[in-house]
C-alpha cells in the first residue's frame, strides 16, 4: 500500500515526532509507515486523515499486489 504521509507532513510542517504525538503512536511507527513497511489500522488511518484534513483515500492507495 502506498501512502502520502511524508508529503502531508511536509505540507503541514510536522516532524515525525509531532505527527506521532498527534495520533498517539511512536515516531518509529510513523517512520515505518512512511517506508511502506507497516499498514496502519483503520482507526490510525482515520486519525492521520483527520490531522491532515484529507480523506483517507487521499493518504493511502492500494497497489496491484495488495
């Protein structure tokens, strides 16, 4: 699954740590998601979308292999 978390973080001028605190996860979780190695739960995906003010499908995109 592709994601645009890093792009949205840059747009909103947030560090990984800032974002992690806003959605109550570790900075390592944000890092792992950005690297495409971790797919968030539905609840976490919704929290991220809320922080950025975008729909979930603007943050995450299914790939052919998903």
